[in-house]
C-alpha cells in the first residue's frame, strides 16, 4: 500500500558490479527485517535520472578499468578541489532539474547512497527543494581499504564504513565521529545464509570433487583474467593430476568467448555474468581475483583464501594491504609467480586451512542486517513528518 509503506530510495550507479550488489544486499536485509513495510527502489542516478552526457558512465568506467593510467588521472581529477568543484558545478547545472523531478516522482522517505558519485548532487537538490531536513540521507561506503573523498559529505545523517582504514579517511574528510557507524560491507544474503557444504554445491553445479580454484575479475571481468587463467592451468596440470578451474568473466563477453574457445590441459568451466556467485565461492577452495571490495568481502564470509593479481589505482589500492595484513591471502601481479604460490599453498594444505579460518574471522556476515537496522531506526524516527508532495503537484 503506497500510503503506509515507507519509501527507501537507494542511489547507485552500475560502475563495476559492487554497488548494485551492495544495493541488492540492503534490499534483501530490509525485506527480511521489515517484511511488507517498505517500498525499496534501487536507481542508477547517472543513467536513469541524469542521463545526457552521463548516461554512458558504466561503459566509461569499464574502459577506464582497462587503462589504469587514465583511471589514475580520473581518480586524482576528482580529488583536487578545483577540478572537483568545476565538475560538480557542471553536473549540477546539467542535472538538478532532472534530479528534482526524480525526487518528486519517487517521493522517498529516506535516501541511501551506495556510490561515491551519489552524495553531492542529490544532497544539494534536496536542500534547494527545502526538504533536506525531512528526508534523512545516509551513505553506505562500499570500499574496504581505500575510499575516494567524494564518498564523504559532511551533511549526511549517517556514514556507514566497513573498516578502520575507511573510518579514518571519513574522519580526515571531515565527517563527524557521531555520524560514523562501522559494521562491514553489505553482502547479499546468499553469502551468509548458505549452509550446504562444498561437496553438495559442487554436485549441483556439475563440478568434479577435486581441488577447485575460482578466478574472478569483478563485475566487468577486468583484463588480466585470461593470462592468470592460462598460467594457473599450465602449472596445475603439471603439479596435480586432478584439479579444476572456474573462470567467471562477468560482463566481459569477449573474454568469455575467447576462453570458452580454448583447449585446456585440465577441466575448466568458463562462465559469463553469474547470479549465483555465492555458490561458485562455496564450491571453491580459494579465489584468485582483482582487489574488488565486494568480491573480497564475499570471499571472506565464505572462508576463501584470497589471491590478488591486480587492483585499480587509488580506489582498490588499499584493499591489497587489507588482505595481506589480515593474513587471508597475498598479492602477486605476475601470472606465473602467482600460479607458483597458489600451487605451493595447495601442497602445504595446513597454511591454506589457516587462511580459510582467518578469512571467516575477518568476514562480517552480520553487517548487512546491522546497517539495514540502523537505517530503519532513522526512518521510523522520521515517521511523523509529512512526505514529499505528490507528482501531481509538480508544475
Ligand atoms: N559479480 C556477480 N557476478 C559475476 C561477477 C561479479 O555477481 O559474474 C559480483 C561479485 O559477486 C561482487 C561484484 O559483482 O559482488 C563485484 O564487485 P567488486 O567490488 O569486487 O568489483 P567491481 O566489479 O565493483 O569493480
């Protein structure tokens, strides 16, 4: 019922796979905690609302991921106050009317941002409309070891951070300590609700009952996956008579086609974008991945040792020490050296088991419920305040 349900607007953008995954995780937790009481809308601010020159943001991000130097420039462009200010003014000028219309259409009772580019613009528009005081605005930071300053806006009501490292960045960016809550990263329920063992899940996925290595390159199947897979396949077939590789290419269709067409010296399962990542993780003994925060948080909950082969400069750089210093994995960018280290660990099983136990210790399976619970507390506090006017009142 539109009149009684509280309306939660989750703002994100499909740059990579992590922001949507976090938004979906929060949606699931809201629905579990308050069944039938909330209308949850997940909206890509830039492609669904602002559009215009920003409609291709996810594609541009995919391009930048493959060109780390350009990515680095973009990252720092957003850090320097002058370039940041010019871009913010430009996007406000282009977008504020559309964002205003969107608020009148969605009529949120609370706004939750899970993206670094979803703070400044919507907060400013809410203020222009004179309704900021009535609509709580929270940010859920979905980076683990480093985070862009754009994540942190002093005017938010709560800023959820997953780790000490990100909490410290939030403080440096001027967020008051009273507004910061630290639980972990929101992760979809399948990762923390799974109670089958790896053997059962392997059977269901049609895998063999042999040591299994999962290779993932984030939602966009970041380049490098092919080289890593070839090196691992080569070394595994030399050292083990039975082992298998699962390669998840995400939205990188070209990579999926290339790897599917190859001959492999051991069983290899090549997949495109999968919606059951938790099952592939449960079926595996370790994960080889770029340092994506979502994938790392999920793998920790599933107790997988994490071997990193790459990271995006700036944004993901801090995830490498996070993994290494917590004793849950290592970083090695050279495919052959990485393959050798993985093989060595598979030979010394005890170290692998140790890492797996440590991963479970570091994982934060309750974070999603804790964040969703706090957001709802804030929402119920607003209950007595009148909602935004209906779309019919828009001139
Ligand atoms: N993912 C997925 N299916 C795929 C590939 C990735 O569901 O085929 C999910 C993955 O489980 C994780 C997210 O996409 O939740 C990737 O987020 P991460 O932060 O690791 O990297 P990003 O893609 O955002 O750079």
